[in-house]
């Protein structure tokens, strides 16, 4: 898992705000990261979890060496919970009430390694109605010291009551220069990156999908 702030490009305002809240020790118990898909929301959530679970954070940054930091990088930290949409049979992926109930049982226990627990919910807009109502109660009356980070590309799909209980942090579309840099870091040629970046709508995730699908060649053929 990537846990450093340095790798998050094009989101200086959001990252700066998070780091200031950490330094000033005024981070709320629930945050909602929202914005287009593939602009760094999940990466920022992981970077935020690192100092929260670190044994010796300095100025809002994890030390990178303690047992907590090593466990988080290895995806084995017992106090970090990732909730993602799951599929059942042929049905579309969603976050179900059973996942929220299991989460509630886990966060109600004493932390095993860190001083608190951190919950990262990816694609929060895919919660079904029962899951949303269950999570709402948890956000209203959290058990122990726990920080919830909800990530969504469709804020309007969430219950207003859930949104109102979170600190909202917007993530903007990425500039083409940032997308070009990230694509080159992934080994994509300059010419291909130059052709795809304007088609990506500010999303590195979309840009990489287009590259993987051979979108530039298809576009040339169509023209």
C-alpha cells in the first residue's frame, strides 16, 4: 500500500488541508473525499491513515519505520479496515449491510497495534439502503477512537444525513501536465501520453484505462 503524501500529485489544496488538521490535532472522526474517479482520492486516504496509525508521527507525517507503518505498507495492519463493494452472483457490486455490521463489531474492540482504528470505505456511493442506515448510526455514535474516511465519485448518491456528518474534502480533476507525468512514470511513451491526456477528462485512472484499451490507435483508425 502506498502511504506517502509525496506521491499525490495535483491535489495540493486537499493534501495541505489534511496535513494542517493533523498537525493541529483537529481531524474530525469522519471525512468524505469526493470528486471525479481516478484523481487520487484513495491514495490520499491511505496517506492520511499512515500518520493516524503510526507510533511516532511528526508534523502530520508517518515515521515510515515503526511496526504500525510497516504493517500498513504490507496490508496487514490489524487496526486498518478497507470496505469495498462486493458482488454476489450476477448482481452488481455493492456494499451490503452485512459488511457494515461486521465493521461495527470490529471497531467496537480495543485496537491491537495503534491507538485508534481507521476505516477506509471505497466507492461509498455503492452502499445499499440498509447499509447506509446502519453506517449512519455508527457515524452518529462511534465506538472508541476511530476515523472514517469515505471515498466517492458520486456524492449526490449518498444520504444527505451521512454527508452532513462528514467533513467534506473535494478533489479536483487533474491537469494534463500531471496526467502526462503520471503516465510516463507508468512506462507509457511520450507520444501515446500526449494523445491520451486530453481525452482523460482530468482522470489518471481513465487515462490508464484508455491506454490499456489501445484507445489512441482506435481513434486514429476512426479518423
